[in-house]
C-alpha cells in the first residue's frame, strides 16, 4: 500500500511596502539610500514610497534619481514642510492603498545593515497571528528600546564605562550618542554583541518609530492620522502609537539580530556631527564584510578589521 504524504501548502510571499520619510537632512538621506541599495534586495518590495517633505531642489533631484534607478519607487511630494498635514496625509494614503500589505516605515537617518530585512521578516512570520504584537522593529542602538535592550550587555562588556551609557534619556544624551558610535565604528560593539547570541526577540511596551514593520492590525488602531495640528499637544507618531498599544494592552517586538543604525536624535545631532561625522559612518558601513558565524566572545576585546554582521536563523 502506498504511503500518504502530507504536503504543507506553499507560503504566500509577503506583499511588502516601504515608506521612507526624508525632509531636511540630504546627507543622511544619501547614506540611507546607499545602505538600502547595498544591503537590501529592493525587488522584494511591491512599492517603495519616498515621502519627500519640503525638499530642496538638490535633495529632490537625489530622490528622483533613485526613482529612476528602481522601477518600484514612487516619490510623493509632501507639501508644505511639516509632519502635519503633509506627511500624515501621505501616510493615510499608504494605509488605504496597502491595508492588506506589510508596511515598513523608515526615517532618513536610519542606516540598515546586512540581513536586517530577513531577520525582521523571520520575526513577522512568527508573530503575524499574535493579536497582541502588531508591530516589529529592528534593534537600534541609539534609541529608547535599543539602550534598554543593550543595557545588560553593556554593563557586562564595559563595566568601567557605565557613566557613558547610563544617565539622561537617550534623546538628550549626547555622551551616549558619541560613545556608542565610537564603540560601533572602532571597537566592534556590534560584533561582540552578536557573538553573545542575544535573544531572538524582546517584547517592549513602547516603540521607537524611526524604523518599524506593521500590518493592518496597527493601521486599524491609528488610521486616520491627524490632518490638523494640536497646538497644545504637537503631533508625535511614536506617542500616538504608544498610546494605542497601551490602551489595547499590546506590545511591540524588537528583533535582536535585525540591526539598523539610527544616527542621532535632533537635540544631539549638531554635537554628534562634529565628533562622529557621516563620512566616518559611511566609511565604517562601506567596509562591513560578508556575514559569517562567529564564536561567542569571552571578553570585549577590540576586533581586527571591521565588524562582521551575522545572519543567524532561529525560530523567531
């Protein structure tokens, strides 16, 4: 008698959409695009929207050239400058057009790294049916969640430098900005962290909205975004999302092996540009090597050469 084989149905490919917001930082935008083109298979996206918010002519030219290079790119000219109503109207349009798709939102000062998208999608496939986790994000060292998640590792790896990564909130902590970028670019912080086999995901009560993946579960909570600015409480995308998560007893998930770099918060950017200029950041990212599996490090010694970002497959 023949053997009966149960065949699992083939998974339907995810319909991905990327929304990239850019406004006044043309140099950050250039580096963001370089990293996307180098470290991401952009053909996986059915559509890439550039939300061009009040760009200079030179800045808009760069966006249009990217549109010409990639067949799936559309530049949305969001006028007048400001998040409300120009950007929020564009995001409402994306939510309505792509309610059944998976959306990744990215700011112009986010620099992705090898395999960031693969790890992010691995996490989404695991959590897509979890009604309490409608949002997934990569690990951003310079962010609220990033510092919180890295805190245990940093205390172990750099016990004599606690004053550099503790203290004021990360949004206003210029010491933390400078220290983290120095460790990343010159002392292999990323490689050492990945070598410690970090958790595949960490659930957090709030989100850093600079880079995040979501679907209709989140869209239904926050759509439509406001088109009128509230003078008493200026619009904050992260604040709006965090309120929705809190009121619905939901969480976000940060994927421990999906890594992207947030350059700086606004209050620390001028200082950081003098001490960790974007040319140095691109020099570091430009020399990131092909991924390999590395053994757990016994201590945070300085590594030879540039850090190696590792692709580690896991259930989450």
